[in-house]
């Protein structure tokens, strides 16, 4: 169950991811915050930051991300991808796909992806991803943070109708095995995006989507309800409303009927 690098680095089969720095500390504010600072100090592509417990874990849309001691995998990977800045957000899809593949490999569970990057199991959220981008002396960098609920205690009890953890569905997995499998899958998915854009991972991503073909409600910059039909090459969700208009949604909060409490 350990996330100590000495435990899982022998399982690594990546070229760069997880090899540069395995910045492990017991308690950190936020692995994303710490890794962004390390990036600005020149940390190389593939650097990894992970911890047992975050005191200031952050989620998307400025939300707090609970990260209690030993209950999950709280980690961030630094990428310096060969991508234009406008294409870098596509990495979010690579992260979601890679974590779904890693979970399948280690636990045999089929986690589905709620656009853009939440992983859900039986309609409840299992994993969230926070992508942050910046520029430093080496150019564009992306910090991809992943919070995977392993034990029930990972999320506050009041979220139990919307959140879940791996131990509720499978034998308690070895966190080190999941980290190693995720880094390998992520390295492949990022390479596919560098070569072909979203098209490089689209078939694998679509096959795991819980959003496509479902009724969705979008709130934020736009507010609409319709059917999610596809994802375009920029990663935008294409939603058809009842009047037949096809809307391209780039950002916002998307609720999917039957998922995380949306009926
Ligand atoms: C979400 O809102 O769904 C994204 C949650 C991302 C949480 C992870 S935990 C590791 C990394 N460090 C953070 O502060 N956030 C991300």
C-alpha cells in the first residue's frame, strides 16, 4: 500500500515520467502548488510530486479537495510537452484516460470518464484532475494533479451519494502499482497527443466516456441542457439542444444525467 518511491519505482517502465524527481513528503500544502514552484526552479519534464496528506488540496473551479492522510493518491506530474500553448489543455484528456487505464490494469474495474476529466464508478466520482499551465525559462509547462480516492475516508461523509473510492468496489489495491501504471499510460497518451492531437487518443477516450450520448446540463459561462454528441479536435464538448442547435462547450460545469446525483 505504500507510496514511498522506493516501493514503486522498480515497477516503472517509463522513459521520463516519475524518473526525474520523486518529490515525496508526508504532508504538503498541495502537490500542484509545490510542483509549480519546482518547475519555476527548473525541474525537468516528468518530475513527480506526491504525498500522504495535503493541507490545502485544490480542486477545479477553486474548490477545496479533501486529501486526508493515507486515504488516496494525491500526486502531480510536471510535463514540458511538445505542444502549442493552445493545445496544452488536451493533456487533461490524456490524464483521465491514463488513470482509467491504470485502474483497469490494477483492479479490473471499468471507471468511466465524465467530460472533461472526472473518473466515475457506478455514477459516483472516484478521481479528479486539476491541470495548471505556466511558462518558465524552458517554455510551456503543465502541472497535472490527480486525486484518486482509495479508501472511504478520502472524501467527506456528506458527499457519499456523489463520491466513491476504490475500496468500495475492489480489494484494496496497492497504490504504488497504480502510480507506476498511470505514469506509463500517461507517457503513451501524451506522446499520442503530441503526434496527432486529440485524435491520437480519441477512440480510447470515447470508449470510456459516460458523457457522450447522455443528457447533460452545462452551467457557467453558458447555461444549457441537451444531448452530448461528440468531442471536437479542440476537446470541446458538442451539445445539441432541443431546438436542434449544436453548441460547442469549452469550459464549465457539466452534469450528466444519472451521474453524481444529477437526475
Ligand atoms: C477536481 O476538482 O476534480 C480536481 C481535483 C484534483 C485534486 C488533486 S490532489 C493532487 C493535486 N494537488 C491538488 O491540490 N489538487 C490535485
